[in-house]
């Protein structure tokens, strides 16, 4: 069995965005978690920082739902 040890990405500065970060818990599928790990490792940043950047860059606004996922009130 071969195990490669990779340095953990540097944690983001606490006040990088002018406000302190808080801890939140989210639930993801294994597929989504693996993709988050893969991309954050490629960029050399933490999962938390990747999510922060995606949100601040407006990438969540690009998410679209198909009709089957939209609930009628």
C-alpha cells in the first residue's frame, strides 16, 4: 500500500474579508464532497476558502433548477 503525504493547504487569514469567519455545518453527497476536495487541492486552498470564493464571486447565482426540482407553494 502506497500513501502519499501532501501538505494541507494554508488556512485563510481570519480577517481577509473584513469579518470573522464562523463555523457552519453542511451536508453533501460523497460525490460533491470529493469534487470539493479535488478542486480545493488543485487550487491549493481549503474547502472553506473555495466555498467562500465561489459565493463571493457570484457563482451560486448561476445554479439553475429544472422544473422537477421546483416546489409549488
